[in-house]
């Protein structure tokens, strides 16, 4: 059972919770991919919406209205459609998600340098250095929520606590669109009345094992001898859960390490063996990957292509370029050459992917200009496309072969 199905225990006082010393924030976007997709489909707000592809793909996200029918992330799309046949399905827009995520992370870093992203849509913040400048932790948390809602048009939930574990738990219990403070003095009272499934790291199997021991609440775990837990769950898991059950978590917020690779892949609705179709997909993936690399302010030298066959056998091939790049055309040329060098002929392909590796900040990369380089070239063209995409939405400008490809796939009018 997901932690997000739980509700915070009732408070015993109407006074604002004491956030003294609660300098760890966990900020989590609400149904991020679905919320971001609905920015372009505002008429679908309040209705069941599933973000995913067709055929054998899986659910990337779903609105809370779709989740009420049992739809969850990573669920096969076929099952999701059976559970919620009235849902509208929207294909993912990864470029849009990356752009919004970058803006959200920039908001976090305007508060504190101590930001630890966990994914595109959530992060820990240690706001201790910002309290003097911006106010109490709860005040900062509310400012973050308001800023993201105003600037990005999506909502987030914030947990405020003295430790990472309790802050993450609190943000889940605050969903959707809420803020929950867990005062230091109330941590054990808060934790011990929650069910065992609320503990970070307790999945279905561990929950079943705890129930077999008669342990239904976190308080039950806290008051069970640690040796009993170790025998039932293993030394590491038993010790870990016992420690968390007493609200102890010594981990600090670790600022993000620069991402070293960025990529995209696509699972086809059915296995294909058409080289032209695979080339078009490589072009689309290279274009998307390059846009994400540019959005991150990076360049890379190594292009990697991944190919998965109908029998699920997977191979990868890489090529290191002479100079680091973020140019879509150059990345596609390398990816296509890598694929063609495999000599697959009519092999049936299930998935292809393109990835840029060995990334460095664009300011740190040296580029040797060539005598025949035009003053305005492909790099400038790509940046013009990025500006158009930011203004009109991803895909507003795309390579001509992809435009014609989309037209071929569209049903005739009427």
C-alpha cells in the first residue's frame, strides 16, 4: 500500500506547529507529469487522465481522478485502460517536463545551495542557511509552494521536519497541494500511530512480514526488540526499520552531483524491421536528447545507442566524438552511424535509445572553430528551436522528416 494513501494523524492543538529546528524540507510535485501535461490541456482538469504511450508501454503518471480507479505509475497501459476506460490518454512530453523541472530546481536553489534532487519532480532542501534571510522553515515551504504554482502552473506538497525521513513522509501525507510540519517534540507521537506501510522502504512483502509478526503500527515496530526484527527481516532491514521507527535519521542533505549522462528511449507499439522508421525514431530521440543536454547547460562527447530486439536481447554501442557537442544534427549523425554499423538488416526491433555521456558544463568545454564554420550554424538553429519550443510547446519546430512521419501516421479527416 502506498504511503500516499495515508492521512496525517489528527492534531491536538489549533496553534501553528512549532517548526523550530525543522530545517529539512521535502518538496514533491503533485502528479508531476500529469499536471505538466495538463498545462496544454486545461479543459481536462478534474477528469481522469493517463500519461503514457500505446501498446506495450507503461503509465508514466496519472491524475488523482484516474488514480481513484487504481491506476498507478509503471502499470502496463493495457491494464490502466481496463481499470479506467473513460480516461483520456496523453503521450508524454519529456522536453516540457525537463524544462519545468529545471525551473523548479532553480526555484529551490534560489532558497538554498543545499538541494538534493531525487528525481525530476522532488528534492530535499536544507533551509538552515536561509532562515535568517527568508523566515521560518514553514514560511519558506509556503513560499516555495506559492512560487511554483505562480510561475509553473502546477502544485507541490511540502514536508517540514528535522530529518529527511520524517520530511519525506510528511510531504506524502500532505498530498495533494499541502504543507505539513512535524515538530521535533511530536515526532514519535506522529510516527507511532501510523501503519507500518507508511515507513519509507516498506513494500508489500515487508508489510506482510510485519503483519505476520502482529506489527500493525510504527509504534509496534519501535517497541519490538531489534533482534526479533533482524531474525524476521534480515540484519540490515530489521535494524533500519527499528531506527526509523524511533525517528532517527542522521543523513544530511547532499547537494546534487552534476548529471553525467542524458538520454531517451522508445518502446515501439509493435516490433519493427523497417530501417527508415528506425532512422526516424533515432532522429526524434537524438533531437529530444540534445534539447535536454542544452537545457542542462552541458555538452558531451560520447553518443550511445541502445537496441532491444524482439526476444528482449539488448545491445549498446558508443562512439566518442572529436569535440563535445549539444547539436542535434551531430548527435543524430553519430547515432545513425552506430545503428547502421550493426548491420541488422531486417532484425525485428522492440526498443531503441540514444544517450549522451561524459557531459560537462558548456562553459568548461573547449571548441576549436573550423575555417569553414558559418557564422550562424546548426548550434544557433538549435537554440532558436529551443526558444520556439519554450514559447509554443515542445514539437512546435521539428525536423521535416518527423513532420511528414507524423502526417503519415495521422488518420484521414472525416
